[in-house]
C-alpha cells in the first residue's frame, strides 16, 4: 500500500511539473495587445523582424529541460520508491528477524518451562516415593512394636493364668486338707460318740433319727461322699418337727444343705415311741453320708 501511494504521488508531481513547463512556454510566446492602442504621433516607428526559429529553439530547449526535469523528478521518485521499498524490505526483514527471535525465545521459554515442570514433577515423585518409604518403614516399626506388645500381653496373661491356676490349686489343696481335717475330726467325734453311747438308748435314738432322715433325703447331684453336717432340730413331744436348720460345721454346698433340711421337714415326725426317756426338744443332729 505504501509503494502504491509513493508511485501515485511521484506520477502526480511529474505531471504537475510538465503542466507548469508548458504553461511557462505558452505564456512567454503569447503576443499581448494593449487594451487601448496608443495614439499615433509624429514619432518614427521602427519595425523589427523576429526570427521564429529562435523561438522554436527556445521552446524545444524549454521542453527538453522540462522533460529532463521531469525525468529527474521521476528518477528521484523511483529512487525514493526504491529507498522506501528497501527500507520496507529491511523493516520486514528486521520484523521477521525480531519475530523469529521472539519465537525462538518463546520456544526456549516453553522448553525451559517444560524442563522445569518435568524436573519439579520428578522431584515431587522422588519426594513422594521417599515419604512413602519412610511411612512404610514407620508402619513396619509400629507393627513390630504392636506385635511385641501383643506378645507381651499374651505372656503376661499366660503368667497370670498360671499364677491363678497355682493359687487355685493351692486353695484346692488347702480346702482338701481342711475338709480332710474336718472329716477326721468328725470321724473322731463320731467314733467317740459311738464308743461312748453305742449301747445306750440315746445312740439307738440317734440312729433311728439318722435312718428316718436318710430315707427321706433326696440326694442332689452335687452331694459328695464323706458328707458331714450338723443340724439343729426342734420338735415337740410325740416327735413332730417344728423346725430344722444347719448348725455348726457342714462341708456340703448350698443345694445339699437345703436338701438335708427338707429331708428333716419331709419326715414330719421323728421316732418317739420307745424313746420317751431320751427325748429332747432340741436335738444337735450330725448327718453323715459315705
């Protein structure tokens, strides 16, 4: 577009120069007549002959000078156009070079950004892997610690159970020894009682009571051989039982104790006829089961 304007402007200037040159030549050769012819006087008029060849030569010379001037103007315009074109070409080349430089810089920047991005990504992945490894090691240590704690608790519980079992065994042994001692004592007492009262009426009376109570006793499954329990029985004359309760030593469990009391109460009346002389309102009765 700029080249088109430059060419058009040069053409207009050249055309204007030609028009001015032609106008100057025409104006120089026109014979002007006065508006009012001068009055004739008695003066002498001299006639001068003008050679038209000189005028033509001058016109030709003026035309040639105008053409040369126009050619110079056109040459100057062409040179200015070339200069403008060269300037524009240089500017385009400079713009292209600058554009290429900017593109190269942009490409390098993108490559650098991609390299930095990849480097940050690699660093992030390496850090993530390192943290995961540390976390795995920490979890492994925690699992080992938890397993050690679990085993320690199991061992402590096993030791407690062993101690409890030893304590239970010791308690059972002490209980067995106590029961054995009690059985020995009761057997000794019973032996002494039997030895002193075997032939007496009282022994017969107690034996009859023992037989009647034993016959009415519904032995529970928990009753064990070697049972020895003292019962206090209250009766009225005629043998009717008023009350019965465990009194004194008894190596039976609660169910067996209740069954013994129920056996006395179930009898209703104890032996009386023939034992009036040895009758007692309150009897300290020893029940035994072997």
